[in-house]
């Protein structure tokens, strides 16, 4: 049996790894949630503004002022381009699905950490816990790059090099 100070070191190491990973995923989920809300809101606002400005620029209400008519005529494509940029970033970074996956990963890690904490120290398998934690982080990282890069990533594999089915 391992000496007690070595077990304490391993326990502290596993606890720190879980806590650091959980903290990271919650912070990342908050950032993705904020970007998701911002880009969704801006998409709605800019979409409505494009429609409004285009309608106003084609109306006869500003026929007396060429300056205002010109501003509205220029504003329409500028707003449309801004809307396209916002939508492009939103599509590229997939903040909504990334937010969801970060929250789910944080919750799964918390569940495993809770199981670890309620397991009596004499029954803890530090190597298994380390492998489990690393597998969670690697799977989420691969999932992130799959979302960002599309199908360019190879299929995910577990610690036995067996394919992991989606949702498992």
C-alpha cells in the first residue's frame, strides 16, 4: 500500500485538477453565453434597422433633403454589411452550441467530482480518476474543434482507443 503522504499528494492533485477544469468550463460557458446573447440581439436589431432604413430611404419623406436621403441610402448597405459580419462571427464561433457543451461538460465533471469526493479515500483509484478527467477534457476539446472546423476532426476515441458514439 502507498504511504499516506503520497496518497494525500495524489488526492490533492486530483481535487485540484477537477476544480480547475470545472472552474474553466463554467467561465468559458459564461463567456460563450454572453457572446451568444450579444450576437443574437445585434442580429435582431440590425435586421430590423436594415429593413427600416431601406424603407425610409426609398420613401418620399426625405425628398426635400438630399443629405438625409444620401445618409439613408448609404446606411442601408452599411447596416446590411454589419449584419452579415455579426451573423458570420456567430456562425463561425458557434457560441450557442459551445455554451451548451461547456455547461454540460462542467456539470458532468462536477458529477464525477462529487462521486470522487463521497468515495472513501481507501477506495479511490487515482489512476482511474486521472484517466476519467483527461478523457472528459480531451472529448470536449475535440468536440470544440469539430464544431469550429467541421468534419475535419477524426472520430473521438476513449482510453482503449475505441470509437466514442455521439452523445455518450
